[in-house]
C-alpha cells in the first residue's frame, strides 16, 4: 500500500507543499503559494535597506493554500491517491528568522498595540540592521567566550538570533519588553501544526539553535547568563524564557492537531518532524553524505557538508557553523554560504538590463544567457565581487558591497551578467578551498535549488571555475523533499516510515545530470581567480596590504588574448 | 558694413559650420552634418576595441554640405546677409588624427590598392591600438631624450602621432611604405581649401606638432634622427618628408582656392587660418586668458590654460602638453584632459538603462537626471573611476578600465548615473589639483562644449565637488567660434579682420551663466574625493601600496548618514 510524506518548505517569498511517494521519492504533486502581504512577502523600510521583515500570518495562510492545492493536484495526477496515506510531515524554513511572541506563543505583530510595527514582526534571515550588535557580540565573545565563536566561523553575524534580539531591545524596547520569548519560524510552524505554541513547550531545532543561537551541549545549551549580562542585563531574564534543549529533525515535534488537520484537509495525528532550516533539509533531499558538498543555489546560497561526529573536526574560520546533528543525526553539520547569488542576477536584470534583451524578466535572462554563452572566459575583460549583500563565508561581513572592474565604452549587459555569475562561482570556490584547507575533503558537489534546476549556463561556469564536476540533484525541490524525508523518519517504521535518514535518502534521492569542467576554460579561470582573490583580500580583509596596479592591466591582457584566439 | 568669419569644427562624428558677426560675436547661422560612412563616422574592428579610424572623404563631403547649409540658413535668418562679406575661415579638428598620404597629398585610403584597409585611413584621436609603441617611445625618450617627455607630461600617449605611425609601420608595413608623408587632419583641411595638399608645402599647426609630435624649436623641430632611428630606422627617412616648421593659428594657411570656393558657395581668396585642435580653438572661443581654465566638456574632455611665455613654467607631470603658441600666440598653451566623459554616460545609457526610464536615449537621460537630482551626495553609497576609456591626465595610461564600487541589491540605474558623473568630476578635480601644485593658479573655470550647454545637473555636481563656481561660455559652439576668431585674425585689419586674438575675443566671447558650489555638498564630496584618490592611486599607480579595507565601509557609513539626515 502506498505511503506518502508531506514536505513543507517556507522560502523567502512563498510556501511550497510537496507530496512524495516513500517508496521511490516520486514527487506526486507540489504547489507554491506566495505570501500575500508585503513586497513579495517582505516588509521593507526605504530609509534603511538593511531591514527585511515578514508577517507570520502569511506563513499560515500560504501553507493552508498550498497543502490543499497540492492534495488536489495529487488527486488529479493519480486517482488512487489517498491523503490518509500521508504518514509524516516535515517543515523547513528560512533562518535565522526569529520573532517576538507573547506567553501563549502569539506573534506580537498580531497584537493591536504593535500593529504595523516592523520590529514586532519576523526578522527575516536577510535583515542586516543588527550589524552593530553583531560586532558587539563578536567582540565580547572573542574576549570572554572564544569557544562560542570557534563554532560559528569566528564572527557572529548580523543575520543571527542574538544580534536581532539585541537590536530589537535597542531600537524597540517596548517590543522587547512585551516579548515573552523569541521563536524561530522553523520551530513556530511545527508548533502551530501540533496545536501548542506555548513557548515553553515548543520543541526547538538543533539546526537553528546550534547554527544561529550559540547553543551547544558542550557549554550547557544557550550562552550562559554571565555572558548575556555583558551584552545587556535584560537578556539574562530572557534566557529562562527561551529554551534549554534543542534536538535533530529525526525527532518528533508532535502530531497534527484537529484544527490544523481540518485546515489542511488531512487526518489528525500525523507525525510532525522537528523543523530545520531549508538548506539543511535541502542537503538531505539532495543526498548529502560524508565527502559530499551540497550547494543550494537560490537567491542566496547555502553550502552544506557533514562529517562523522566520531572523527572530530577542527574549527574552520569564516564558516557559518559546525553543529552536531544539524543536518544528519550522528554527524557534525557544516554550513557555509553566500549572502546573494540569484539575488545579484535578479537585481541586475531588474535594474540594469535594457529592453533590447527582452520585455520580460524571463526573456531578458534568456537573451543575456544566450549572448554571454558565446563568449570565452576573460573575453569580456571584467571581474566582479559578489558582495552586493555582503559576504557570509568566508569574511562574515555585511558591511561590504559589490564591485565591478574592467568596463570599457563597449561593455554590454550580457558581459556584466557573465561576470556576475563568475563572481559567484569564485565566491563558491573560495568556500571550497577554505573547507578543504581545514581537512574536510570535497569528493563530489551536488547542486540543487532554483538556479541548479534552470541554469545550465551557470552550472557549466561553476564546473569550469572550480575544475570539478557539478552534479544536479534529481529533485527540483530538495528542501521540501528533505522535509518530507524527515517527516517519514519522524513517523518511524511503526507508522510505515523509515528507521533512519540514510535509508530514506537511499529510497528517495538521486542525481539527474552532471556538468564536466572544460580544461581550457579552467586554465583561464585560474588566472582570473587569482585576481578575484586579490580584490577579495584587498577590500575584505583588514590585514591585506599591497598593490593593485596590475589588476586592470591583467584583465585587459586576458581580454585581448582571448579575443585574438578566434 | 557687416563682416563675418566662417568657423569649421570637425568633431568626432560630424562637421559644424558657423557664420559669426565680427562686431559682436553673434552667431548668425550654423549647421552640423554627420560624416556619411562608418558607424557615426567611425570605422571599428570588433576584434579590437582599441581601433577607431575615419574616412578623409567624409570630412570634405560633410564640410561642403554644412557650409552650403549654413549660408542658406544665414540668408534665411537675415535677408541682408551677403556671403561675400565672409572675410576669413578658421578650421579646428580632432587630434592627434594623422593619416598616410602620397606625394600629392592624396589620402592612401583613396588609392585602389588600400581600399578597405583600416590602416590606410585616418587614425582617429581615440584609437588606442598603438599602446605598445607608445610605451616604447616613452621608454626610449626617458633614456635618451628626457626633455621630450618633460613637455608632454612624462608619458608619450598611444593617442599621439608617432605612436600611430610606428604602429602602422609594425602592423601594415605596406601602408607605411606607400606613405610619402603623414598629415594631421587639422593641417589637411586648410590645405585642401587652399588648393595645395602637397605634403611639403602644407603649413603645419604648432598645436598638433607641439602637443602630439614632440615638435619644439628648442630642440630643432621634430625629434632628431638619432632618436627616431632608435625606434625604427625607417622613421629617419620619413622625418625628411614630414615638416621642419610649425606655426600658430593666427598665421595664414593660404587663400580659398577657386574649386573649393565653388564647392562651398563662397568667393575665392578668403583668408584661411592655420588649423588647430578643437579644444585649443574652443578655449579661445570660450575666452581663455591667464588664470582661466577652459573645460571643453564633450564625449571626452579637454582642459586648456595659458601662461605668458615670459613667465616660464615648470614641467607638469601627467599633463598632456605645454606648447608655446598652441592656444594663443605669446603664451604657453597647457593641455590636459579626460579620455571619456560624455562617452561614459552614453555607454551607460545605451547598454545598461532599462526602458522604465524611457524609450529613447533622450528620455532616459532626462529621467535618470530627474531621479538622480533628488539624491544627496553619498546617498547612493557608490563610487566610480572614470577610466572606461583609460586615463589621459594625470596617469596617461590607456590600459586602465572602469570601476564601480558600492552596489547593493537595491542600487538603481539613476544612482549609478550620478556616480559616473561624480567620477568624471573627481577626475576633473584631480587635474586642477595637479596644475595648481605646479604653480599655475586657476582663478576661474569656464565650461563649454555639448555637456556644458545641456547639463545643468552635471555642472552643479562639478561646482559642488570642486568647490568652485562653474561658468558657462555664452556660445554653445566655442570650437567653431574659436576657429572663426582665428579666421578673422588670419585675415587681419587690412581685410577688415582683427589685429590680435585678444581683440577678437573681447568683441566676440562672453559668459552665459554661473553655477555656485553648495557648501554642504562640498563637505561630503571632500570625503568621497579622498576615497576616489585612494582607488585612483591603488589601481592607477605602480608606486601605491596600502589597504583598501575601509573603502566599502566608508561608503556604507556615508550612505546611512546621508539617508538618515532627512
């Protein structure tokens, strides 16, 4: 008899529901519903481009629509489909995306007093307004608790839990005061489905806690009160109202409650897995295992690896986090990433591409790609840094920006488009090199996420620049698939699910295609990467000192050589 | 009785004819005719963006059209206008724009054998293909004839006479072999009008010779044969077929010949002044005198000053040239410039501005300007280098490129447009600072050229960045006006013209308006200029060594401060 799992993937702009066959990973139906409020689901402040907030109600609205829609589609696709055969639900979300809640777990943004107050909403992962607080946390930890920083790459980010809470305290003390607790979205949604959002009883994700909230069992959970008091005395009291325990996503968060079963058109009592971040579950859906780097290529990028707990692992400077159990139980989860990848291309197409490339965004992308793919590496004479949204790994610095060098009076939009793709690939290679320098060997790279599914041109450039084959995950929606896998594992064999994540991966994941590197291109890109590294270090590190006189000249030389080769 | 002079201005893309009343400088009629062949008059090679050539026949075709058209317009404007009252003709052209000619002065491009051969055409001023030869000339001169370099800013440019001839010899020996001589366009056109193009009898311009061909009476004219033989033995023989004397534009090049009088619809025998470059005559038309910096703002920019011969003048490193009599007789002419200004804006609008700013180039410019003018300095967080076409002054280096830093995921086209204008203003300030450092005081700045006439937004930014008032010349076409002034001086009092250039300037030039600097903006721009100088030195000078870690951070800080000030 067929068994299914439901994966729910809460992205930056929409919620996706995916119904998967546990026998073979076949994706029976999926549906995406955009968040209804804000600008594509995001609340911005024109005065401060650092701010990005969300409305928690949007998640619930879109979840309801997309689950119901997916069930309808599954029925249309297979008339024998029976929703009662869905045995597990897994949830992944963006993060760190915390929000303040009251004692009942009600988001403060839903309380009349805080209506329209951006600080009472969900502080979306890419909100960078807390950069000063992040610097303060880094400073204090460097002095008092270096072990905290060692596990998060040496620098605490403005994108993370404590930075956001401390900034909330600083800029909206009334919101902070009213907050009984702060809850990550990946913990909030399973709690809503399980019918109990009381902050004290919410099961918290080790993925969010470990990677973003400085949680580790080795130092007794969240940061100690003495440390927190050094940041702000009010955090001491808050600590008691957060959590003392966080667990892996193979664990149960609860069972689907009656109200939400009705909302979604499902049976009550379905097993709900503990939530985790999209990238981590995406890595599982892509088939992550020891030696595999999974790249989730989307608006931003997450790079995920795992290393067996018993092997031990050195701290890797600049890598976002190393957390026991955050990806697979029994493995240390390694998370790195680039703050903007697809977002850079979208920015460019929306703001700097004339209509001669097409009327719609899709047409523009298509024509940019067609023109850019006719060029050889270096032929455009350009080089870019991929820091339009700061640099997450390996510099962990949001106060960086984009850079483009090499433009002439003849430079065209598709040439810049190619340079921007290359910049993100150089950024990707910088991360691979850093991880390998610290003893973790990358045997294969599996790509997933939106850009992997629809951008062969980008994948070929990534292969050429890294000099490594780029594999693409069989699934187009690995995050939701990973969530479904955890739903099936949370259900366990007793409810016809899986005993381990590995067994579920074997049944449900795979590779669709492989892009092989071109050796000639790789040789040219090696020279360009050397220039990229010099710009990277010159603008991104305080220790660098040197000359850049050769950079423009080297790019011009390369351009001339590549053009003359025809 | 009315007296008129005819100014002929041969620009990069078109020829302009201007008929001016000698009594008051009133511009009776003008007409512009684009060159009929090439891409907007320019022959390009897609394999090598350094190449830019022209067809000498285009000059004659467009001259004929535009003079006849201007006469018709003058008649329409004033029924009493009598073309026989045109007493002088002056000619200005781009340069260094030399071409190979045969013994009769026929351009080689008009000989069947060389049809379609780009190397047999006019090597347009902005042709940069001769960079290697320029480097070789600089190297040899630095070793053997440092006095040559001292007068051209320390570096011999790829845009100049000898670089182009030597490159022609290297890449097209058959063209070089066939060339009896090489003639600058500013010498060729007066010779055509005077009816004698034999290379040996053409009167050569001191402006072209002194600024571009290393000509100086102090070392006996053109570079000596020993020096030339060090570049290439074949140049030694060529030297004898070039010229041994060059003169100022107050001198006569000849009198209008019968054929060309007929072609143009004029009387034979009109005085023709010796030609000069557009910027130098433009400076005269704008009213240049001691202490006045004239900026000719167009696709590129020329900065012209004069200093009395008897005062003497130190060599100024990086300034294109200091030549006795090249602007005004009795004064040392100082020429500096930026390789691209308007060209950078045109490049940006053509290639990187979406149609949301408008369908036409004009609409795009209008809307970019409207949006950009609403911002405060630094609010966009951007900084650019104005080197898309290399840097003429003060680095004298074509192997440089554009650079843009500070872009986020929210940066819009009008913000980049503003940053590009600012970059050219920072470049302008760098030139002013260099000239003043060497003892030439800038008391006033007069702007002319296309951008001065139609871009108040740009002029205000220039005033704010330099902290100096920006005056705008009364005439929109100062180059043609300057040419007309020289025509009237060449005619002299005996033919009802002027005795001196100064007297003609007093009668015929003036100021239309003045842009005053905003003090608050200037303070912000001082900080930005400091960052510009650091990038300038880091990428443009071999001696610089240091850190750039602060640059992105400083721009972000400035952006935040300026946005919060509302």
